[in-house]
């Protein structure tokens, strides 16, 4: 029986409720514990200014690189299941959250399903995504914008404040 192809995806992790740094670490560990997902690289943790809704606690964000045999849709379902397991309740857009997992890239694919768009829209305007992503994949080329992550970070129009946590937690 032929082995399924292995894919590389980048997943953003964020939290600003309870213990945000611990929540981010737990989410990365739960991804790595999934039988069809392996975390191959983890960025540092960063304390980040809220995006889209400023009257809330700052976030802790990171990005992980994973390898998987799952399709983008099944990877998305695995991320949703981890959010649910960790107690995520979907409220207002850009509001506080215990955990948020977003697929940023899946290989160099470009597609849109009803609940999933890859690459994730808005990457080029989000320091809280680009800074940790640049740490682990500066040369990855955005398949729509045709620029690498390092260049996107240099060109960000309105950067948000992003501070690396010295102890990662």
C-alpha cells in the first residue's frame, strides 16, 4: 500500500486568557500528540498587542511548523478539536480567547473552502504572526504574494508591538 504524501503546514497559536503562555505550549503539545501530526519546529513565545480589538489583555503568540499526512480540511478539524478540548468558546470576532489555532500555510497551496482559506488572509498585516514565523521560516515564500516571510515582515504597513518572552513563559 503506498504511503500518503507528507505535507508541511505552519500553524499560528495564540491566547490571552487564564495562563496564555501555558495555553500556547499546551496547544503545541496537543498538536504534536496527534497521531497524524508532528511538530517539527516551534518559535519562541511572544507577548503581542491585541489586533482588531484593542480593549483586551495582550496575547501570547507563537507559530509551529508541522508535518502531516492530513488534508488541509482534516488538519483544520484537528485544530478545531484541540481548541474545543482546551475550552475555546467562539465569541466576538478578535475578542479574548483561551486558545486560537490558525493554519497559515499548507505547503504552497492556495485554496478556499467554506470555513478555511489558505494562506490565511491578513498574514502580511499581522506582526504577531510574521515575527514568530520569521524566526522559524524566514525564507518561506507566500504563495500568493510571492514574497518571503522576512520581506513581508520588513514591509508590514502598520506593525503591532511584539515582545519575545525571555523565558518562553
